[in-house]
């Protein structure tokens, strides 16, 4: 939201109407496009390091 509303100065209506692909294309010149998704092993390591906590406990 910060990139869309602040950096790109989109109106809220234009921001919420944009698709993820459109936002990524608009942000590409700023170098803010994310890389590839983490490999499965890296994701599992992150999940072990930062487990979800059950809020009912």
C-alpha cells in the first residue's frame, strides 16, 4: 500500500482496482519487484524458526 499510494501516488480507487501484475509492472523501474519465492527447504526452516502461535493459549 505504501508503494502504491505513496511512491506511485495512485488514488485509493486506482490502487484497489489494480491487479498485482499491474502494480508489479508499475514498481519495476523502482527496483521494488520481489524476487522468486523461497525454496521449500528455506520455507520449512523459516516455519520452524518462526512458528505460528495459537492465540487461544
